[in-house]
C-alpha cells in the first residue's frame, strides 16, 4: 500500500498516527530496545504537562512531540519515586554542569529502565 502523505491534511496525519499507535500497542511482539549510543530522533526540551489523575498518588504526565503529537503516561507512586530519585541524583550530582566533555558526563550516570506494566488504557 502506497500513501502520498504530502497530500494528507494535518488532521488525517494525526488520525493515522493515532490508529497506528493503537494497533501497535495491541500487538504482543516486543518493542525493540534502544541500545546505548544509538542515534535517535529526539525532541529537545519538549512541552510537557503533569497532573494528579485518578486520585493520588497517580501522576499523569504528557510529552509533546512535533511529529507524533501528545503521548500520555500515568506513573504510580513507585515509578514516580524512582524517577524523582534519578532526576535528583543527576541534578545534585553535577552531571548536567558545563565544562566536562559530553562522553565523560554521560559515563558518570547509568541509565535506568522501569519495570512498568506498559499497559495502554
């Protein structure tokens, strides 16, 4: 199937992205992990929103990607605590300070991955 995406409206593209994301989330095959050092497209300093949802302690967190739209997440207390500890360690540990070469700064803090359910609602 060949689709000329340049002929689609913004609304049609948004609907297609949503439909593809829903279909992908319904499949059981794993999502390929991103290996350290792999070049990926990333949004720098994205627009984000955060709010308590479904009653405390669940945090709703949304990130905006210019190409993919809003992506929404809900973190439970444990995931929120883990992220808070990680971000605090990076901020207070000076890992974001200027001066050190990028590779040195990156090697001083190991990435973390949650064991979240990854369930889509």
